[in-house]
C-alpha cells in the first residue's frame, strides 16, 4: 500500500514531467489531409492573432465517414512547455467539444469529409495572450494531430530590419535580423529577466531563434543589434505547382493520367545549389486550396485530390542521404510519405504525394546518416532570397504564472541592406 507521502511525491513527479515536456506539433495519420490553420488573413501560415480575434481550422478526412472529432486547447510557456494554468484561468467556457461544422465532398473522385472550426465560438473563448496548442482528438479520446498558435496583446511596438551578415565567410548566405522594442507605456523594471524574444523565418517553427538578450537600453527602448546570434540562412525561393485544373498540364506539370485518381507528373527538377540566384515570387513554403473544376465555388468540398509525382536526378554526391519534398502542405515534416526513392529504371529519385487541388510551394531537403537536416543542399543558400520574419515579444512580470505576448513585429528580406 502506498503511503500518502509517497503518493504525493509520485504525483509531483508526474506533474513535473507533464508540465516540463515541450509540446511539439503532432503529425496526423494518412487519412487526415490538407490541414489549414490560420487567422483571418488567407496568407497566414499559422494563426498569429490579437486577443479576441478568430483563428480558423480546416482539414479533410479521406475516410469520408463523418467521424466525430473533438478539440482541446492548452496554454504554453515561452519554451512551449505547458504553463500549468488551469482551464478556467485562460479559457471562458469549455473545450473538449465536438467539431460540428463538417461537409462531404461534392463530385470528387476521392471522397472526403471536410471539417471546419472557428475559435472563439459559442462554447470556447480565450482570455489570455501567449502560446497555445490546439489538439484534435477522435471518438476514442486518442490524439489525431496538434498545431501551435499565438495570441498577443498590442502593448509594445517592434521595429525590425534585415541586414547582410558582417562576417565575410557567410556574407553571401546569411540574413541577420536587427530589432528594437519600444515599451511605450509599459514599465519594464528588469527587461533582461522579464522580456524574451522569439524570431521565426517564414512562420516555420523549426527555424525559431530564442534566448536573445537585449544589447542596449535607451529610454523606453530595448535594442537588439546582433550579427551572429540573430542570423538565418537565406535559403532559396521555393518551387511551385498549380493543380487548380486537375486534367491540364502546365509549365510545371509534364503530363496527367487518370487511374484510381488523377496522377500529375512534374517535370524533373534539378539541384540549384551551384546556380546563381534568380528571383521569382513565391509564398515562402505555404499552399492554398483552389479549383477551377467546381460548380459552387467552394474549394473546401469541391477540390479533388491527385497524386503529384516529384523527381530529382540521382548522383554520387547524394549517396545514401535521404531526400524529402518539403513544404507547409505537411507542416514541414520529414516522413516516409514525402521521402524520395531511387528508381533504377529511370535513374531518378522519385516520390508521389496525394495533394488537394491548389497552389503549392515546395523544395527538396536532405538528411544524412546521422539524421542531420540540410535545408539548402539541393536548393542553395543565397542572401538575396526573399524571406518573411516574425518577431514575438514575451513578458513575465515578477510573480506572474505564465508568459504573455505583449507585441509582435514583422519584416521582409526584400528590403535587405548591408
């Protein structure tokens, strides 16, 4: 029999392990596709919204059986560990509610059910700013997937610019973010302890730079003018495909075949690492669902699915490295589904992805035998590349139980300067 003191210790250990664990985004099973999670702006890669504004989730279930799905919301610290706040401290109403807005696809070869969720809604409203994670569960209370999002208050002003690196050894590859935080009417007594910064490139959590201290204080300003500490690889512009007309080839799609669903074969891409930089507009890895084949102009239920075939030339430099198709379409995950395989008949690395009709950005990345990811080995790394940057400003005053977000800033390397 466990004594009360031992039981208390066990509960404390379990609680510490739960709250100390970083909340990563969980990838969905193969039947869940086309997850879109954004704010009111169609260009959002994930929701970064002011408190009181809405976030929107959409996803498809290829089983098309109108299954029940539920959502739960967790509040997180700056480092994406659970904050330990109870639901009533950050949420008005209830979560763990069933998603009631769903429709079946219309006139598509691939059937699916499309689910949509808006927060706030009649059951759920958020009270605090900060990091959140939305978790989707099935009828057996097993998690299906999760996504991060951010709620902020507009209390400070953030100015950010993009510079070329001062280090000559990386001046042609790196972009440096310099920023200033104006505290306005918010009194910051000990900003080095109270204020934390996170910087993301192209709204991709895997690029996040954190734990940056202000270098200078000037009146009500915190100044960050680093070179090395806030440095990002420029990378290269994304490639794109447009499948809004599912039966039609175009400048990216070489041919189309109808089998169990449509198959669209892209022209073979070539490595760009050694090529000079060439500008062309992209959407920094994002994707949009759209179709010209529907009748009611509702792409969420009228856009069909097709297998899109990707290919790259194989050479000895790639060797045993693993090559993946990379983009927001699967939340920048590297999995067996988007991994290329060598085809000895064609001499190409080939792969196929089941994608809903739309406009997609993608690039190729590799991992070596140790699992180290090189995002620029295939595509190249150029300082001129147009990237978007997001700055999140977190604040925890003495005695507070959570990290709030008191302001955001954004900038683009389209205006990069020396």
